[in-house]
């Protein structure tokens, strides 16, 4: 997109471009009885629900639905969590009558506990971490790429297909238990990481629509966790949250670490909650911990002369995950035996035997992932190799406390505009006063205690009060419960967290300069959606005119910032640092001609909207007629 030459650019009238920020209360739908919260986790999915009829805040109590799923061939059990795994079985591996579910005799995919169990023995057939792949900017999320690095004879599916399959299983399970309450007629809230980019959010919404949930909306997981804490308090939360509080939400799940800051302020004597900061998308979580333990055990076994093949390492990783959970949950256990399948005939029973000890778990996980560091420390970044195997872009530094230090320092000015938050002048980072944990990793007391110890050591060093831990939420189920509570909040009840977009978004504008050999045209970053732009609002830039090329492939560059809060719609940046703006995926599309000549340059102005669903839209509106072109953020769909 380039600016039209010869057109003067008047100053932006901010009053004309600021949209109405009032949040519309969602109208009730015919047949709507339940508020449904769906947590599409990296390692588990959870569905929570609550009856919307005749309730008040003290009585509102979301229930977690027991999800029927295969746990082994021919065995169906109901569990509160649906493991986010798909097993691509060999055609002769399972009998047809051993995979039936209450709603179908032959499911399209083997999902849940059976997939995890079978996959622990044959990892090359296991589809895992689809959620992490969904936000991987380097792949086509609709291409069949999972299981990654599996042999050609194993059927592959896309991250989008896997996400859709998990949602379909949840829909079918709901319908089998609530035949008189169609899910497509209920209020449905699906959670996503706060750091999900616009493309990953759009793909999540598209997956929901693929299973008939056109009415589903999105909610950030850290907000859902806080909503759950509020709901669990039954109205008592105001006794534990004070004006001036800064609540740090630390969500460490199977695949990601998500950091958010929520401020407690007051308006006309009433407490208000405002999400003021969101961290980067960090692919670092329980999966990394399991793999680290597996490599530790592998090195120990190889010192004993036992060779571990790559296929065995995947099985060992699953064994380490189970052993880790047992050690963390039982303080009396000092070691757990591990058995690794082997093809060798010389080994007794065809297996390799070893053990995982408590000392190894503490050394590798507590010291490796929660090291005692200074608040001035930063994540280590190493140059990447030119040739790498296909895989997820995991964080290079496993030290979660270093990522936390970088986040709090980067968000030092996040509360500058809030009159109820007073940060000391000498502060080198934003001081949280309270912490809320979420995610299965933090169920391990040793990890949770270490994180609090490190954070409070930073606060004490700057003469600040120690942060208190907000307790009472179920770390596995809180996100789904909070999402169900959010459906109640959207009816105009309870307390709402003010959030909006988790970043400011910009589009690159190429200047109409004369061609200079060896010099690329200068790029400006034009703000199209400011930080905190609320759902259901739109903002236009009627005084900026641009040239839009029609009928030919064109490229759009987009940027995002989670620290530039002062920028308004229409703000232009001529210069920025790498810390200020992150470039998102470049979009290459051909806009439909609609009666125009290919290559024609149409004068347009821009209109940005945050939909009620929670996705970002950008439209180019013709200055000559009513023509509109939607510029899709779903850049990895392969369409």
C-alpha cells in the first residue's frame, strides 16, 4: 500500500476518529440457556457451563462437564479434561468395534486419553501441540504437517484440522448430554493466549465456525483465569483486591508461558479492573520441561553404555512427564522407575530400565526453568543455525524468571496513565502487588514457590512490599470456568475486565519517492488500532488517502507493539526500534477487480475494527464509490 502523491495530508482530528468505547451488552438469543466456556489448551481441553436463568453473582457457579472419551480400545470413560492429542493409528491396529463413542460408531479421529496413551508407545503417530503450531508464523496452518517428522506412510493433518477436531469432540459430547440445548444456540466463549496474533485468533474463530459455533467469541486466557478467581470468591474478591493493585497473571501451561498485568482502579467509588499489559508469545512450558528431563535421563543411560534412539527419546519424554508429576505430587517419593521399549534382542525383556530421581527433577526444572536471577538479567539469545529441522520455534532461553524480568522491565510505563497507580521514581520495573497463577505447571509447589521467591527478591531490593499470592483457583480448570463466567458478565452482571486489543497494530505505508538504485522506498508505520481498542468498535481514517492496487498480487506489511500506548489511530511512525515494534507476517493477496482494470490504483481510506468475536479487521474503503476490500489477517491459511 502506498500513499498517493500530490495529496496533502491534514492533521488527524482525534475526536473524529475515536470510536464509541461503550461496550454493548450481548442480547439474549432464542433458546439460550447456558453460558459455555471452552479452554482449548495445548495439552488439555476443558468445557465449563453455567445456567443463565435466575442467577446472581453469589449463586453463579460454573460446572465442568465430564467429557466421554476413549481411554483404551473398547473403553469409554468420562473425564474433566480432554487431552489435546490425536493418534493416527495404522489401519490394522485397532478393531472397528473398539473405537466407538456414545455419539458415533466410527469417529474421524482418535482424540483424548487413548491418543495420549497409544502415542506414548508410538510417538511418531501422535499429533500434539496443535495450538502452538496454530500460531507458528513459519508454516501454513492449513497444510497437513502433523505429526511433525513422521514417516510418509503415516497420514498427516493440519494444525487447523486438529483444532477443529477437538472442538467437534467437545460439541458432540455436549450434545449427547444436553440434547435439548443445542450448543449453537448457547453463549459460547473460547479462550486463546493473550499473546495470540490476529492470524491465530482468526484461525481459532474459523475452526469454531467449522463446527457450527458461529456465535462463539474469544477471551484471553489470563483474563479468564482472573474471572475464575473472582467467581470462586462469590463476591468476596473485593476484600482481597485493593485500589492501586497491579495483578500479575502468570500462566504456564503445557506449551506456552503467558504473562499479563491487570490494574485495580476505581471509578465513582467502584473497583475497576483493566488489563494494562501482555507479554510476548513464549513457547516455553511443560513440554520443554518433559523434554529436558528426557535428555537428562538419556545422558545418564548413555554413560552406562545404553544407546537411546530418537524414537525412544519421544517415548522417554512421555514417561518423564508422568514421573515428574508423581514426584511433585508426593513428597515422600525420591525416585520413579522408568522403562523404555527396545528393539534389541539381547536386553532382558526387550526393555531398557532406569529411574528419574527427585534430585534430577529439582536440578533440571527448578534450577533450570526458575533460576534465581537479578531483575536486570535478560533471556539469552543465541544465533540460530542456518539449517534447522522442521519444528516449533521454542524459546531459546528456558529461564522463565529471566523472561519475567524482561517483561516487567519492558512494561515499566504501562500504568503511567492510571491515576490510582503510583510507581516509585526509583523503580526499574513495574512492581506487581499480587500474583495469580494459572496452568498445570504451577501445580508443582516447588516451581510456584521458587517463582514467588525470585519475584519478591526483586521487590525487596527496590524497597517495595512483597507481592501476595491470590489463591483459590483450580489451575487446570480455571480458564474454562472463567470463560463461562464471562458469558454471565456479558449480560451486564458481575465485574468486567477492561481489555481490548492486547497490542497496538500498524500497517506499513510505502512512500511515493522517486526510484533510487539500491535503495528501497521508505516505510512508515501507520497506527490502525491502538492498544486497548475494545471489541465491537471501529475507527476510520477518513483524512488519509492511499492508493490501493486492484487485480494484481500486492503485499501488506503489518507491525504490532505492546508498549506504545500513546499512539492513536492515524499516528505515523517514521522511525522505531526493534523493541518498540515487532513485524508480523507479510500478507500477499490479490484484491478482486469488481469491474475495475487489473493494476488500477483506487483512492481509498482505511477502516479498522475489532469485531465482537475478538478478531481484528482492516478494510480499504473507496473514496469514489461504496467499494470495500477486506484485508485478511489469516495469512497462513494457504488460500
